[in-house]
C-alpha cells in the first residue's frame, strides 16, 4: 500500500473512534470534527485516486453514499451527524479497498452492508438480552395480527416487484450489472411502504398486481424472477419479521417522567395520552423518528404534565440507537478485513 493510503486509513480509524465516543457520550457527532475531516479526506483520496486512475470510481461512490446518507436523513432514519459520518467514510477509504469486491460501479455498498450487519446484530442481541435476561416484555403492541402482516407483505412485494420490472425494462444493463445497488433500493422502498397511504388501497394494489403479472408474462422478466429475483420475496419477508417481532417490540424503554430530557423521542402511545391535557408546550403526536426529538421547552412541559390531572409518573420512550457507533464499528471491521486481503495479495 502507498503512504497516502496509510494516512487515509489512520485518519478514517481515528475519526471513527472519536465519532463513536461522542455519539455514546453526547448523542451527537460534532461538525468541528467531521467537516474538516471530510475536506482533508477528499483532497487526499483525489490525489491517491489520480495516481491509480480510479478518480471516476471515487467520485461515483462519494456521490452515491452522499445521496444515500441525505436520503436516510430526509426520511428521518438517522441524524445529520450520522449522514456526514457516512460521507466522511467513503471520502477517506482508499478506492481499491472496495472497487473490485462486488459487481457494478457502486463498490462502496459493501461498506454499507458491513454497517447494517453490525446494526442488526446489535438490535437482535440487545432484544435477546432484554427478553431472556432482563425479562422485559417490550412495548405493549399486542399480539401480531397475521392478516395485517400478510397483507403488508403482499403489498410490499407487489410494489418492489413492479419497481424492479421497470428498472429491468428501462435500465437493463444497469440493473443486471449492479445487483447490490438494486438490493439497497429495495431496502429503502421497503422501509417507506408502510407510510404511503395510497398503497393501502385495495384497488390500487390489484391494479399494480395486474401490471406485475402482465410484464412478467409478456417480457422475459418472468424467467429472471423465478431464476434470480425470487430472493426479493425472502429478503422482504425477513425484513418485515425482524421489524415487527424484534425492532418494534423491543425499541422502547420506560423511564420516570422526571428524567425526560431534550433529544429523547417519546412513543406514539405516550404522546396520544398527552392530548387530553391542558398543559401548554407539550409535543405533538410522535412519529417515533428524528422528527419527534423533543426540545428543552417540551421536556420542561412534560415534567409539568406529570404533576397534572392526566399526567403519569412514567413514560415510554424510543430507545436510542447509537448509529454513529454502528457506522464506526462496521467501517473499522471493513478496513481491517480489506487491509488483511491487500497485504496478503
């Protein structure tokens, strides 16, 4: 490896460790650390990429991960600091670490795969600890409604299949050459489907299903689906199962109302109980994502609400997930594995 690659790796590892620490301690990733690091990394990686004739791959992946981070921020799944950390990571990792790891232009997707693997492993392990060891029954969401679950699955599958068919028809070369990019697109779609009301309409779903079947029969996509893309069915089913049985149930924590602080996210159930109160300044009904982080003024109002007629001594909050830690750990694991492969070769 070149000297400049070592500088980039040390910079990336150092910022990842700092970001993980500040995320755990302060629940934020500081701009004064991450912004200068992004600028320095881009300059160094441009120099390194030019030397190896990889400059196009560098900018393609930098733009791709930047759009991914901005999209997840816009969807309120992660904070601005987490998005900036993602941009820094792809700006600082030497391009040859991921360029030839997977098919297609977007080799940096493998970094995202490492990060999401760490995130899911954390959630599953924490849920097992809460359930088995601490006997935490999780949120009072009731038993799973199999009919509703099945309908959600069918609805999601219809929409994802249609989008894959359209991409296959209009951008065939891109679709066949970038399977991981398509998989990531499917994941993003799967996370947003439950929030789009129009797709709950039976007539709309029947029409979309008819289009799905027609395209599969008329074009060769039907054979592709049976031979390759059927995995979409399994991936989406696994996603829904984990989301419903693990994430939604063990994503909550009961705390004394007196301990509510700014930056916390209240459960939808808790904020609905507050609508009966006349206390001023209470938060609106929670969407249980970044949009519903409470302010200091709202935290003060919630503590006043606790002493009012309709107040409660305990509230349900959404557990804080340290995405900065997940991003940093996934990246460090990727770097270590890539360095081992590079040095061995």
